[in-house]
């Protein structure tokens, strides 16, 4: 194989690898969920969820409710319901992480997600996130579709001590 062919093959591989890092899918998670500790908690086990919280997504660029309170160590089933006429998403995180991701979404508007703290929610559909809030503090959630976060589509989750 010539050097030029190797370079071309390497270039194609890197493009595919780069695209794969942004390809996540809109469907609910069907495979095993990666349980990775974040500043705002960790993916939870559905059997541990003792409480469900429905969060509605509206085209007025609002979540209902916008404020949620949970206890440290609590595993919650977040039921995300898109009541609007456009695609919305739900992303948990710190304000800094959400702002970084919002900037990426502007650059890559078709970016999809499979992380257990993110979900695209198509029009008229619902998605579920099971999350264990094992760290105290005030954390954020937002819709990071281009323009939505900037229009105020965000909320807060306060995690209080045990």
C-alpha cells in the first residue's frame, strides 16, 4: 500500500471517528447504560427510582416545572414530555458544562446524544432518564437545541443533604 493510500485511509478513519463521537441517536437507550460519575450525579437503576417527576417541554422555550428539589442519594425517574411542535432536548449538568455544550450545538446543530443524562424528545413523545443525585448542590437542566437555551429554556435541580 502506498503512502498516499495510507494517508487517505487514515483520513477517512479520522472523519468517521469524529462523526461517531457526535452520533448518538434519538431513541431511548436500549443497550447498557454507562454509569459514569459526573459532578451532578450518576446514571441510576430503574428499580431504585422511588419517585417520578414529569417535566413538560414547551415551545414557549420553557420547562414545567423549572425548579426541582431532590435529596442526596435519591434516584429519580425523570419523565420528559415534549408538548410542543418542535424537537426539544433535556440535558442535565452544571451551568459551565451546559454552556460548553450549547456552543457545540450551535456549531453542530444535528448533534445527537446517548449519554444517560441527555435525551432528544421528538414532538408529542416522551423519554425517560433515571438519575441518582449523589452529590449536593444546585445543578442545571436545559434544552440545548440551537436558540432554545439562549431563549431561556432551562431550569434548576437543587440536591439537599440526606
